[in-house]
C-alpha cells in the first residue's frame, strides 16, 4: 500500500506558493485564496503549518477583502462567497478571525440571501446550493448565523432533495456528490439532518465506490481523489461511512501520490495539484490515517481549529 509522503507533500505545497510565474500559478491566479486554504489546511493536517509565515499570510488575506466586506480570490478581484469562506477558514487556521470586522463580513454574506431562502454567490445573482453552504459555514464560524433566515435557508436546501436521496444545485438538479456535501454540511451545521433519508442517501453515496477503491461523483464516472472528501464527509455526517471499503480507498489515495516530488493527483499517474493534494490528505484524515490531525466533516477544518473557534484555545 505504501505510506503517505508527508515531507514531500509539505515541500510541494510550499514550492507552489513560492512560484508566481509558472503555469499552475497563472491559471490559479483568480482563485489564489482557495489555493491558500487547500494548501494551508493540508499543512495543518500534516502537522506542518509552522512552515509558513502566519503574519505574511494574514496580511495578504486581508488585502483580498473588498469594500463590500466580501473577499475576492486575489488582491483586486471581485468578491464572492466562495473566496469569503476560504478567507474565514484561513484566518481560523491561525486563530485570527478576530482581525476581521465581523459585522461587515457577515452583512455582506447575509445580503446575498434571497427571498426563497437560497443564496446568490455574488452580486450577479447566480443561485446554487454550494452558495447556501458557503454562507452558512462562514456565518457559523463568525458566530453570526442570526444574520440570516436559517429556517428559509434550510427549506430551500430541502427543496433540492431528489428521489434518490441526493441533492442538486437547484430544485430538480441532478444529484452530485459535491452538491450533496454542501447540502448535508449546511444541514449539519444548522442542526437539520433530520430532513435527510440517511439510508437512501447512504446507499447512493456508497455506490460511488468503484473496483479500484476510489470514489466517483456520479454514476458511470471515473474515480477521483477529491470525492474521497465529498463522499466520505457526507457518509460520516449521516453515520453511514461503514458502508464502504475504507482500506481500498486508502490504497487508492496513496496510489495517487507523486512519490518523488510530492503532491497528489486525481487518479494514479496523472499530474498533481494543490486541490487534489488537499482532498487526498483530508480524505485520509477522515479515514483516520495514522499521524494526521482529525478534520471536521462539516466545517472542512481540523477539529482542533473548529474547537478553538467555538470554545476558545
């Protein structure tokens, strides 16, 4: 099966951050804040967060904030809920949420809730259950869930539930493992998991495991390391994770490592990236792989970080 290449993955993540002009850095320029969240959370799960300069990171994150209170994917980019959650999560990693004007950020998020309880991702109005999760998770970490109509938000998410037990991006949308995580995560945070048929959804999710041990996001699709997070976290939140073969999934994730240069790819022999490195390590954390910090399946942050946010260090 092999072992997790902790030191090589640490060096890989730090090297990606330092390279500003290579192809990977250029194509990720507009989502750099997401990349920071993936990379820094991976380092924390590996026990290597001290490898980065926290003051430098926090200073850069704050420069990504827009006058509206929301955050863009990089300095000078337009704000969106996607980057706003990443900003809050990165600050949480360093116990620095208190540097924010929390009312300003939470007012931005609350202002994106629509009359039916759904959320737009930004001022342009696209609606998606991903944005419901982003808003609810952000506000929970900021201790400002009272800023929105939680009952309406839950009702909208439930309206996106399908006959197969899964959830789509909007009412009637196809069930997809990524959307399911967003909906289950949001329902978990709001104490609303009773709306889910756990056996029906659990069956749909466990059927995502293919012969290689990996998980896919929809029927008939190839396995992808990122679903080691989207599927596993949902199964854990509904208490059905024992329905899959954990050992085969661990083997699949480890087979996707670049054992020479570090990093994890979507599937064996493909090119690595920070996104799949994070979700591979996060998946192994959910599988209780030795030596990794535990991660919270709803907040997608190390458990000790979440505890620090809600209960203090």
